[in-house]
């Protein structure tokens, strides 16, 4: 397990234990982190698990695939260089300690 910190748009933080191999979305849902609705249950079809990763870890994440890239264009909150669908990012040792910003809208 590794620690991840989810940061709400209002600054509230939720530090959670994250199981390696799960998606960031699965971790957030299982730990009761508010702000990720994941309406499609992780199939990258709704953009309601949109999050922002800090630039310091963005290069440690798997590359954004075409489908995810397209879905991010439909996210309710503005897309930025750190935008990812949390259902498409697996928890690895490389992202241990990462702070993940949640948008104000999903």
C-alpha cells in the first residue's frame, strides 16, 4: 500500500491508503473520497472521475491513450496539462505520496 492525498476544490484533504494495482478511481470510491462520481464505473466513458496530477508526477503516469484524451474534452471542469481520468491511472510505487487535485465539478 501507498499513501495518496486527494485535495478537494475547497482545499479539504483526504489522505488514504491505496492498494497497488487498483485504479486511482477505485481507491477514491472505496475510501469514500467525495468529488469522484465515476458514473461509468471506470470504463472511460463519462469523464466523471477527472482529476489533476501535479507536473512533478505526470511523467511517471502511463501515457494518455486516444480514448481518454477524447473523453477529457468532455469533462465538466476545465482541462489542464495535469488532467487525467482517474479510472485510467493505476496506483504504483512511483506515485506514492502524490497529491491529486479534484476539480470543482464532475
